C-alpha cells in the first residue's frame, strides 16, 4: 500500500474531523460557563421568552409548548429529588455514630446538567416551531 491513499484527499478534513472539532469547541465553552450561574440562567430565560413569543405570534405549536412544559417540569423534579431514596434507610439513627455522620444533600440531577437539559430542550422547541409538521391542531 502506498502512503496517502485514504478515501479522503490530503489536506481536506472529513466530516468526522469537523464534528470532533465542533464538539471540542462546544465543550470548551460549556466548561468555561460552569462558574457563571446567573448569566447561564438569564440566557435560558431569554430562550424561554423567545420561544413563548414565537408561539404567541404564530398562534400555534401548542403541543410543542405542552411537551416543553412537561419536559421542564420533569427536569425540575429530578433537580429537587435526592440521589438516594430516603425510604430505603431507617428514619432515625439507631447508633450514636450514625447520628454524627454528616451526609450532604446530593441531587439526582446537578444544577449544570439541569440548566443544560432545559436550554437544549428550549432550543429544540424553538427549532420545532419553524416546521409546520409540529403544528398539530389543538381543540379545546
């Protein structure tokens, strides 16, 4: 075999290389935004307002809004839920060492992943409002 006889010509990146580079860039910016809690949630609020403004102006896509509401509520419940189910353990400590043990509240869904899921869901819903296939009529 000769060198350079791959399917792709030399010097021309493939789709996989482009997608890997895009993933690296997105992950870089996500990592940098981890410490900026208030601006992230303000951006999510802006996306949510943009979505509801689009639904209001178009006067449609109520099924998409309903689905987004259920998705956000499901994520919120997961954010508030503990990682370990407290019903699996006895209610009160039985020994003195169990009573002194410090166990912090760990969430089932961390705040960053909660924000990321909500932002992705809202952005997906905004994109869905540009396709008429998702504008299912709702009869009240």
